[in-house]
C-alpha cells in the first residue's frame, strides 16, 4: 500500500498538542540574497500551514517590502537589519514568544537565536551546514572572528540537549565533530514537481552554475577554471545564474580571461527560465566552499541534468557518485573532470538517466512530515 505523507502529517498535526509554532530565520524568501535555506523553509512551512498549524515566521527586514505578510498560509514578520534581527528576536522571545507559542523552530544560519535561554517548550534547530571558513570570506574584519567564536565556542554550549536537524549525512558529521552537538537527525531536501525533464538540450556543450554572487560560491575561481575548460573544448559555454554584490568583480574576472563571448551572467532569473536553463544544460557545476545540500544539484537532476561538482559536505549527499554525477576531490582538477564529461557523450547520457532516478527519491511532503515528527517528539 502506498504511503501518503500529507495524510500522515494531517493526522499527526490533529493529534499533536503543538498548534502554534514560532519560526526564527535570518532571511526571508523575498530577500535579494535568499537562497536554498529560505526555499527550504518556505516548502516546509507552507505544508505545515496547509494541515491547520498556525505558523509565524520572524526574519530580518527586506528593503522596500512590508513588515508583515501572509505567504502560502503562514505569516512572516520582517524587522531589524542583518545583525540587529538576532538581538531583537531574542528580546521578543523573552517578552512575548515564550508565552504565546507551543513550539519554536530556529534556523541556525551561522548565528542562532539562543532559544534554549528563553523558551522552555519543544524546540527544533535546523543547521544546514557549519560555516567554518566562510566567516573569513563573508564577514569583514573582526566581525568574522566574533561570528566564528559564536558558532564554534559559545552557542554549542547552550544547544547540547537540543534536537538538531540537518540536510545530509556529511553535514551531520561536521556538526557532531566540529560543534560537538550529538542529537542530530538527517532529513534530506525535497524537489518540486515543477522541475522535470523537457525542452531541448543545447546543441553545444553548456555548463550552468546557480547561486548568489557571493564569496562562498567562489564563482571567481569557477570562471578561471572554465577558461581551462574552454581551451580544451572551444565551443563550451558557461552560464552563472544569480545576483549579488560581486557582480562587477565577476564581470572583471570574465574580461580578464577573455570570456565575454562564452561566459554569461544573466542575473536573477524566473523559475521558468531557471528550469529551461537546467533542461538545456549538459552539466550543472559548483565550486562552492560550503553547502548544506546543494539544492541546485537536485533541481537540475530532476530536469535530467547531471552534476560535476567539488567534493564537499552537502554535495556528497546531493550527488550519487558515478550514477547522478561526479564528485571531484578538492585536491584534483575540476576543469579536467568537466572536460572529461563534456567529451564523453555516452557517459553523459548514462548520468542523465541516473540523475532522474536519484531525483525521484526526494519529496517535500516527506520533509515536512519528518521535521514535524521531530518537533512533536520533543513535545512528548
């Protein structure tokens, strides 16, 4: 008999004492720098709201947008700057949230909201990945050291007894080994049915990379890497889809390698344009420093496009090595791996089929059920 995770979630929500849930996150889905973490939150919260749970999310403000909205059945309150959102949310927790919610979900994106200090009810903390070396390249000056100390030395002390969820086995190992947190469950991502095979594959070799134009993605290195690829596969093209404050720097890097004709930065594109890009690409690539999962890898896989990516925590679970793509050890050449894949059409066809099979194993309905089950277990 086929399981119905939506029906299971509805039944669990009806029987649970948890009816009103506070969710704390750094950024909102409408933030210009929103990424996989914000998409993950939206997919889960909309499903919780659909089964009758009252969900109130709290994030930092978004320039030019209203402070409170209703999205997909749940509410979002947006207030405070990028760093002010943390103390403001904590103070509101002490004054208001601790008495008015049955449970709290924290999305720990480098810095947590210190829920154990102010909320005594059921809590679930989502950590997509350990930031580690990201602090040095993402935050200026002494603030990077402060962020590293908060993540690695101060915050873990308060979360020793907390229930933690992460996206991948490799990220769970880092959370246990680096942060010393032991109560870690692995709940993978889902894939929207919107991402599916179709369209027309590019006649010439097309490699795509998707993400915020931010230091952690290391798109500057990827551009230089692709210059080596282009030298060996002259008709190959690279498209980097996404927007961010490094655009002008990346445009300068493209000019420096003479890649204006075969590397493009289309900016932030619509979902339909993104799907078309996945479908037309031969390969999805990533040279990122850190990822909780690598959402773009599984989105592309659902469109039948395999990945050739750096072997880091998160990527290791988003790619089934040798079946849905290729994991390239950090000490080896990503350029060589891309060239080898682009020059082997039979292998690419095999990996395309494997990518589709692997993508079919992920479900947002299962994710929403699993995470609420973890939270409900804390209530018991």
